[in-house]
C-alpha cells in the first residue's frame, strides 16, 4: 500500500513544429495557359536540415510518399462581387501586382506611421478572371520558434463558387528530401498548413465574409476544419489498396492525415486512392492524369465538411432559442430577465440572418457545380466509378435542402419567441399604465381633499381674523380688565356710538370686514411670492472627455442626493445639488 502520487504531464495532444521547405503548387486544370510559372524553392531544400530539432519525437517511417504535393480545400462564402473586389484589392489590373497584406485596420490614417505585429502575407498574382477566379502565390512571414526553419510558400486558387485551394509542393521536411517523405512527418506539416492557411485567407476576406465565418464557427474561424488532398508519384511500400486499411500500423499511420478511412481502391496496377473523413490520398505515376476528376470530388467533400459544421451550428442556435424560451417562462423571477431576453433575441436574430445568407451562398455554389461526364481513359473510367461523383453531388444537394428546412424551423421559432416577448412587453406596459392610473386617481383624491382642506382653512382664517378684530375693539376701552370705562371712552365712544341703535354693530362689522380683507390680501401675496420660483431642467447629451475633471467639478458642489440605476449593459448615476 502506497500513498505517494506521481504526476506526469502528457504531450499526446501537442503538435510539434517541424522545419520544412515548400514551394507553391496549383493543379494545371485550374490554371490558365497565359498565367505565370509558379516559383520553385527546391534550391532551398537544404535549409530545413539546418533547423534545430526542437522536439524529442522521432518520426516513424511505416509509410513514405515520393514527391508529395498537398492541397488543402475549404468552402468559403464567395460571390461574383467578392471575387471582383478581391481582384482589385490584390491589384490584378495594376502594373505592380500583389504586395504585402494584413487584416489589421489603421485606426489613425492621418499618422505618418502604422505599427503592426510581425507576420504579413506577400502576394504574387499568377492569373485571374475578373468575376470567376484568381490564382496567386502567397508567402507568409509569421515568426516561428527559435530553431525552426519554415519556408511557407502557398499557391492559392479562389473560385467564385466559394471553393478555395491551398497548394504546396513539399521539398523537404527536416533531413528528408522530396524523394521520400514519411506520413508521420507530413502530418505535422499538414497541421501547420491548416492553421496558416486560415491566417492567409483572413488577410484577404472582406469584413462581411469574416463576420459570416465568425458566426458559423462561433468566433473560432481560425481553427475551422478543412479537407486535405495528398498527391504523390509513389507510395512506399507499394501494396494493394485494401492492405492499407488493415486496422493495424498502416491504417493508423494514414489516419494521421486522412482521418477515419472508409474507402480504398486500386486504380490500375500502379495507382491507388484512399479516401478518409478528413483527407484523400492519390498515389501513383498517373496521379496527374487522374487529378482533375479528383478535384471535383474534393470540392464536394469540402462543401460536405462545411455542411457538417453548419448542421451543428444550427443546433447550437436551436439550443439558444430553447434557453430563451426558458427565460421567457420565468421572466418574473428576475427583473433583469426581460433585458436578457431582448438581448438574446437580438443576437439570435443577427446570427440567423447571417446563417441564412451563408446557406444562400452554398445553394448558389451548387448550381454551377456540374457533374463531369464519363472520361475515355480506362483508368479515369475506373476512378469515375469508384468516386461516383453524381451520387456525391446529389447527397450534398439533398443535405443543403434539409438544412434549409432546419433554418426555416429556427426562423419560425424565433418569430414565435419574438411575439411572446412582445406580449410580455405589452403586459408590463399594461401593468405600468394600471399603476399610473391608480396613482393618478390617488393624486386626484388627494388634490380634492387638499382643496377641501384649503377651503376650510380659508374659512377658519376669516373667522380668526374676525375674532381678532373684535378683540381689538374690546380692548379699546379696557372693559376686559374688569374696570369701568374711562371718561374719554364714555364721551367719545359710548355716548355717540353705543347709545344710538345699530351704530356700534355697523362699526364692528365694517372693522371686521377691513381686517379680514387685509389679512386675505396678505396671504395671497405670500402665496404668490412662494409660487414664483422658476424651475429649469437642462439635459446635455455630451461625452465626458475626462472623468477626473467631472469628479473635480462635482467636488465643488454641495451634493444633496445620489441615485444609481444599473443593468446588464449600462449604469446610470444621478447626482442632485443646488446652484
């Protein structure tokens, strides 16, 4: 029994960088006769051997390829306008074509310098058609780890139907030359080509196309999957095609570059084709003759890879809509749920629109994808029957139509959620109106009660004023002091005013009326003075340039109260002071 735990870090998921030299490559069938010749880096093959060995992995040599070329194929939403824009952007019509390109945007175009990280793409135009395609070389200059030498020179074909080919001819991998390249070493190069090809295309796509890919791959478009096609003059050891899918070392070696293998056939005595989930291998001395038919097949497979990702993306969208429905059902549990629902529906609507547009591009690309006719050459006929391009084309079209149904279903579900959210908004608005109506009735009742109290108060003021006036008259003669009236009071007030009938009463009424009138006018004057204050409200929608300056300005005021309102996306703070 032992309680000691031993931890060892695994490197099984680490892909080693290897030194290699490559030359740009494009099949003759997708080029024009008047195009430029592709550059060759065969004279630099010795540079890969000069790179240090930065990993401890020893390559296995179970299967080797002779004079291998690698084509990485993917489908990207493209149209005629994007091809024309790409031709103009790369300067296809200019006297000085190509140049260095990057996807970074200069946010200060008036400055005299533009700083950007190391790693740009050098473009050299080979040939083009204004609205159909463009072929060019791309040499990438991304920094590598110390001790790694990588000459990465791609040939690119961008077609109006969205098919993009990245081609390289492997000149050397470390100490191995083109005559004999192991599959194990080639798998490391293939991973590097898959990643760097995404960087190349990202520098050339429009912002709209990048947004389509970001939505499609959930912001991880740089890691999107592509289909690989390996073409070699020979495969060593040369065995029957079925011997390479022996569920043993041979199949495991090929799985590194082809994925799960589901088809292997001999095309004559010297050539063979092996098709996997992620790649295809065509080997033999007649590979260049068979290549055009295989190119059409892999263009369909690249669409199938995209459809596979699209299918999963639609279900991610449906799952998002399900979560929105759950939020709608319990929107009363959290006051912020309504805001979250609105934001989620807005994002889902944007994603659905972009997915629908992507599907339109995919459907349009299949319209011009004509199935090739039966070739005359015996080997090509055999390959034509093996690949069964017509069935593959029908399967891709069927899947695209099925995707359209799924997207329509998601759109209908989004419409239903939007209508339900509108009902919630209407219900909340109705509740707000009811609350306002209740408060208004309460204020009306309070105002009526206040008016009644004001009338009663006015009457009491008159009565008190009259009482005050009578008290003044009573105190003139000193009768309230329980003493007899003085002589001057008898001679001037009692005899002339009290003795005649009704005179004293009339004098009292006039005196009371005068006092009440004076007090009433005084109260009105005081009310007018109190209600004459001017209230001015000014709203300035201006951006604060300096937060410290705002705080310094507020420090000069005597703050009476502060109030904060915050939600998921904004925060508002109110400050009240008197000027």
